[in-house]
């Protein structure tokens, strides 16, 4: 809605590409959760709507994700929220739990950004990528 999450995704993609990793980025409305079976690292960038709700456009993807077995896949979750709300970036936590239920390998600690990414957030996102890629065989 604000573009903050897309900006976060762009920062993560650029950091991955700078490490020589081929990246495919798509919106949740144009991919199936099963597409995650085709990749070594899977990252979800999400925002949290209102008081902790998943965005409407990602609910189907979230539900489909929980039906997968991602045992040999590395995952990470990043997202934006607003500290004004009690449930800051709850969608990030929801996706982290969904990946864990799929037996995926947590590649990095999730990164939660308050509104738009600032310099400290960019560093945290770059560190997130460093940690994720260190898990590749």
C-alpha cells in the first residue's frame, strides 16, 4: 500500500545479486506457494495490516505455504509495520512460524522495519542476506 515492503524486497534482492545469486522476485498474487520448491532460498517480504492482520492479498499464499514440505529449503522473512500498533510486524512472525511448520531451515533472523527502511534497516537487511547465504552448501 505504501511501497515500504517493496522497497525492502528491492534492498534484499540487490544484496543477493551483489553476492552473485540469481534472484527471482514476484508479488504474492502472481505466484504459487509451490514455486518455493524450485529454489534453494525462499524469502517472504510482507507488511502487517492494522492491528496484526496479514494483508488480504497474501492470505491465500500464506495458507498454501503451510501445506508444503520445505525440509531442504532455506528461508527468511522480512517486513514492514508501524510501531504505533501493538502487534508490530506480526505478519513477519506469522510467516516465520509457517516456514517452521513446513520444516524449512531458518537462514537468518527476521528483519522488521518500522515504516520505510532507513540506514540502520538497510544494514540489517544486508546482514540478513549475508546470514542467509552463509547457509548455502
